[in-house]
């Protein structure tokens, strides 16, 4: 077997595959968009067959683009959004809605159909809630399973397996039903520090059936991320992926956590995994903070044992909509169609085009005149952390009559600043419980922009570092593959060999006071909406 590794990242909007050498150099990358069904009632669904087909196409394309033979790939890692895959007998997809469409067998993480179930679970209370920041989120899997059992009882009863998407992918690749400790601990209430499910929780909330079966449908073999699974790639999966049978396949990670593995242990820069926090800014935003001892931070998920860096604890926060919130925000503006046309002509996405236009107008240093009177609280899909408030909503204040492109850039910049203030609130909440961050290491699609990095550093008043790897989330998955293949004997070794800090964006003293005032205005707006609503 050769010396390269494949990382596969299944984000909300697309699948990406990257081929890396043992030093973490990205040799090739391929991307496919994922099908998504959205309906009223916060319904968001995907298809596991569609995602697997995208994975196969991307892996084949990336390996060929790298000019490698199948045998040159020694190990593969998968990461994916924490979406719920439902499989029936023989592993066939089962529909997750009354539509009965078998293609739609995934309840996507951002689907909030189980809000009522989450509220009821929270009202019942349970010691397991202490390990999800005190409040279960409708984005997690037990409220979604409860929804299925109540709204689609035949589907719930007839399902063969319920899997997090990353575990589905490793099952497809190897036939192993082992679950990654990352997925089940962060999203399914598995207590990794005690290596057990809490039966009483499942019985109390109305999912006693899963406990009666000994958790056979949600995971009985729970392994560390990076563990080589089964006998590696099956003949069938190898044929579909264009790789060699027996290639090592690692137990996977949630996509955000792969971003963490791709960044926090990078060589260079200051600090270590305990003083750096990963910030994955894609469709959503995820913060991942590693601690030696468990830190109980209300409203910040966790503490989770061994869910990202083995043998350490993890706190996870972020916002449900981040890149998606900026997308939503800018589409509200009358100049959005014109700007989208100009962006298309320039071969850029609208947000990338807006970032370039803002940079041309002075960038982060000119944020005060660029933003003008606008204030944005970009919580269109609730506040994931530190308020664990799924009823929070977006606020735009200070709107004038401006309908031109400059007004659109103002809105974009105000939205970015709002994302940064949300990050600051999470850092503050964690620090208040003793979990301090010296430096944030960024990844994700939106994290690739120099403007975004500087605005975040200024708004959150923290150093933002970026790694050499253009796609650290993909690299994180490839690191899993390298560990599974035995190229490195620990995550620590693999992270520092394959990832490196390239640049650090420090908060600018010039905009400090402006951001300070803006941050307090942000908090007042958030609070005002909460009190209006309540
Ligand atoms: N310069 C930018 N400014 C703001 N948002 C951006 C920028 N570049 C990309 N994004 C947003 O990031 C998200 C895509 O991030 P990515 O990590 O590729 O997605 P996924 O969640 O599918 O993994 C989209 O919502 C996109 O609009
Ligand atoms: O909940 C999450 C991690 O716990 C992620 O936000 C979710 O999986 C979506 O990720 P992305 O924004 O990268 O598509």
C-alpha cells in the first residue's frame, strides 16, 4: 500500500474528497453538491444513496486528478454532518416523512421538526443533560428518534439501524456497524466517560424500546475515531470508490470535529490543543474547545469525553446558521439579484464577491463607515450557544432606504460582525467557567476569507490563526485515515506532522472601541427580542 490518504468531508451542501500525502500536502480535491429537500416546518432531508454516490464520484475523481493508482491510497477517513440516517431491512433507505419517498431517508442536522420533543425532554430533566450543556438540542438525535417513534411509528419499529451520517459512511465502506465515540457522545447522549448508554434516560423520554433491545439499533460497538474498521474497504465499496479492497478505513468524525483535528494540533504558532479553540465556519459555525478536566458550561454542548482529541474533554458551541445566516441576510437586500449576477459573471459565490468588494472599500479596518447605522443579530436559526435558545431569531436594526450595492456590502459586513460577537459570547461563557482560549484556529468555507478572519478577530477580540491546508476539515479526515493505516501512532503525532499554522490575525487596536460599543448594542438587541418574545 502507498503513502497517501483520502479525506472525505460530507458538509451540509456538498461532498468533498481530498488526497493528501503523509506530510499533509493536499494533492487533489473534488466536490459534488448534495440533493436536499426543504419543506415548511423546518423540514430538511437528504438521501443516503445520493450522498454515497457523490462520495464515490469525488474519491475517484480526486485520486485520478492526483495521478495516483488505487494502491497508493493507504487509508481513508470520513467526516459528515451529524444528520440521522434511517435504514430498513437489508440496509435499504426508509423514508423519514409522511411523503413516503424512500430517497428521503436522512433527517438533516438543521431540521428542527423535533423542537417539541426536545422541549419535553428538557422539561423531564436527566443527568445525561449535564453532558450536553444542560439542554438537549432539536439538532441532536434522541429528539429526532422520539419524533420518528411518535409521528412515524411504523418506520421507527421497522428500521433496522439508525446511524449518524459519518457512521453510515463507514458502514457502507466496510460493513462494520461500529459507531464512532464522536458521533454517539456528541449527538446521541452516549456517556463516553462511563462507556455506557443511560437506560433510564431512554425509558424516561419514551424511547424505552431502544433500551429493551440493548441499543442494538443505535450502537453496541463504540470505538475511538481513527480506529481501523472491519477488514478495511470491502470489495464492493472498493470497486465503487475506485480504491483497493482492504484499504484501511478509520472510524469517522462529525464534520466540525474533523475541522478541529485538522487545526488545533498544528505545528507552529503559539499554544497547544488545550489553549487553542477550533472554529469551523461553514453553513453553521462550530466551536470546539479541548480541556483536561470536564468544563460544565451552561448552553455550550458537552463536556464530551474523548469526542475529538482522545482522552481529553470537549466543549462544543457555535451557531446553527452562520454561512447560512449570511446567505439569508444578504438575500433580503434589494440589490442581491444584481450582485448575484455580477458574482456569477466573476465566477464567485455571492458572499465571496461581497467580501472582495468590502476589501476593495477598506476591509475590516473600514468597518465603521462600511457598516454605518446597521446592526445585525444573525440568529435566523436560533442561538446554539451560549444560550441554547432555538427560538432566537435574526434581527436587523438601523435600516435606511439604501437599495444599492454599497448598502448590500454594509449588510454583509454587519452580519459578519454579528457572527463575531456571537463567537465572543461563547468565549466569554467558557472563560467564566475556567475554560480559556488563547487562540482560535479557523476552518470551513467561510473561514477561507482573509476579510472574514480579520473581522472575527476584531469583533471577538481574539487571535484567529489559519493553517497552511486550504481545506483543514478534509485534512482532518485524511489524518483519521493516516492513523487508521498506522502511518502515525497517535493523533498528536499526526496532527503536528500533517498540519501547520500559517498566519495569525490579531485584533486591530484601531477598531477596538467601535467593536466594543457594537458588542454591547448586539447584546441589548438580543435581550430586547428575548423579552419581547417571552
Ligand atoms: N467570504 C465569505 N463570507 C461569508 N460566508 C461565506 C464566505 N465564503 C463562504 N461562505 C459561506 O460558507 C458556507 C459554505 O461553507 P462550507 O464549509 O463550504 O459548507 P458546508 O457546510 O457544506 O461544509 C456557505 O453558507 C457560504 O455562503
Ligand atoms: O452540528 C454540527 C456539528 O456538531 C454541524 O454544525 C453540522 O454537522 C453542520 O456542519 P456544516 O456547517 O460544516 O455543514
